C-alpha cells in the first residue's frame, strides 16, 4: 500500500535533506511535489488543498527556520498533518449498548463486505470474547449467502439459516435469532451493486429502518480510487455512517482512498483489511499509517504482528536445537517459511519496514523470494523423504529428479533451494558457535562495518 506515493514523497523530501535552511522557494517547490504525488495517488483534490494549506504556514514558520535540522522538522509537520487528516485512532467498535448490538455493513459489490463481515466477527470473538451471529440480506449476488455461511463455519460464528428471499423478512428473523440465541453482536451483510443507483439506496434505507443498527460501517475498496470516494459520500448521505472499513489495503499501490474517505465523510476509519486471511484485519492507527506513507515504516505494528503470529514454542525449540550444536535441516527451513506465510508473506512484512531498509532487504535477499516461490519451495521439501530433509547432502542427481517431479518443478529449482539452504545453514552455524552477538557482527561486517549493535 502507498508504494508509489511513498516513493514520490521520499524523492521530494530527499531534496530538502542537507540544506542549511529552508526558504520560501524550496518549501514551495517541495509542496508542489507533494501535491503532485498526492494527485498521482488518487487523493481527492479538496483533501490535497486542505493538507497543503495546513502544512505551508507551519513550514514557513519559526519552528522550521530556527531548527538545526529544518528538513526533519518539515517531515514532522507533514507527518502531523497527515495524522490529523486521517482522524483519530481506532482499535474497536463501540459496543456499549444492550445486546445484541447490531452492526450493518454497506458498500459496493466487490468491495469485500462479506469477507470483512467474517474478519470482524473473528476479531470480536477473539479479542472481545463476544458471541457473534452473521446474517446476509444479499439475495441478488449468486452464492453470497453460501459464502457467508462457509466463512461463519470457519471461524465458529453463528449463522442465520433462512428460506426467505425478502430482505426485510430476513432482517426481522436475524434480530429475533440474535436475541433468542443470546448473541452479543449481530453482523448484517447487505447487498451491493456495481454502482450507486436509486434502487440500491432505497433498499438499504429500508433495511436500515427495519434493523435500526447501532453501527453502520461502509466497506470501501482501497483500489477503487475516486469511485470509492463518490460512493462513500452517497452512502453517508443515505445512511449516516458511523465508520469506515478500508478493505484490500495490501493490494493498492496508490492508497488515495485512505487519505480521502474520512475527510469527505467526516466519519473515522475503524479497521483496515490487509490480506485475504480471516485474521488480516488491523486496527487503524493514523500515526502509523502516516509513518508508512513517508517511508518511515511501521515497526510497532510489525512487532505486534510477529508477537501475535509467530509460533513461540517452535522458535524456542529451534533455538535450543542450535544451542546444543545440532544442525539446521530442511525441516527447520520449512518451518521458517511457514512462519513467514503465517505473518502475511514477505510483502506484508516489508511493507511495515522503513522504506530504505525494505529496499535494502529486497536487494540483498535471494532472487525470487516472493510468496509464490515460498509455496513452491515448501512443495519441494514436502517431496523429499524424512532422511533427505535431515541430510540434504545425500540428494544426488536421481534423487533430485524424483523430488522435482514430485513437486512439479525443474531440477534447477531444487538446486536453487539447496543453495539457499546452505547459505542459511552457514548463518545458523555462526549462531550456534557464538550466539546472536556473533551473527549480528557478521551481518555488520557485510554492511561495510557500519552496524555495531553491541558496541
């Protein structure tokens, strides 16, 4: 997310770095470049105007002119105003009502409402220990109700089974089922359309009147650009939205919707969908998002994700194995790859790292280490025997051909995996001989001697 915007802003801010002082001319030029970067990112023009008007007087003020590092102060001002633009932080819904609390999800077809409903239900169950009932009033999209039913089964949430094809009847049944079943929350997935029309708005207003939800969330596709902003305004006028959920944020290189939708509706972004998995729904923290936009990364979220998703027991077992002098084998490599997949893949991890560090990691890392290649490499390891995984040195030509055939790859793919394994094994040997300290010093020497975490 924000790849292009981050790159353009990084280039602009780099031009200010190193200047002894900032003048009206170079600040105006920097703001012009910021404006162009925001336009390219599909940020709405009124939003861009508001941001520039907020940044400019502060950039020309005393706090920059008197600073020893004016470029850094300018970046901080831009960061602060981006945070203000995106609104307050949010990590939960307001559920302070008599149960069952009703939450209505609205949005265009394809925005990800149904998946978001399941993600939100999973989050409420796990983080707030709520009993959740899912119900669908999308009687138009083929298999929409079946999709929600299957998702509900995956996460262990309740699901409304009904033979009715009338939205208002389904709403009444859902409210009764939620109350009679002692559910804490009723999540209602409404029908979408390919575009905003009078019929759609009329129907969702009738549903809203029948359900009288406590929360009305608009699910907006981060990749939809200006169309998302127009639909957000239309839905807000029809429903009086209480919040925004930004979906598919992991796939968007522009990100303009995230910066615009809150400004244009006046309603906060409450959650951000960051992947296809049902746990890929993050709390919204504007200061973290602003840091990522400006290329500073989001290390706090990265640490939280690692702590939540990593298998600490297996990590401890690997550390103990290495400390005992036992070798790092292909079973261990497979576990490391599965851990990366569980945390959203390399792309998701690099997205939260500072831009310069993520770029260096991409350049230094093995070629082709993307999500697809990781899946392929796991398949190669799975095609080996237990003995071959423990002792990859016995993999001769005939064994490699058998493994390649079993995984549906070429022999050179097997060789590439084994080469990467040898590199990792060498690093792990350094770990076992001298602990983490020696490993970090070894990495520092490869980076030109500039990295000395232990003095």
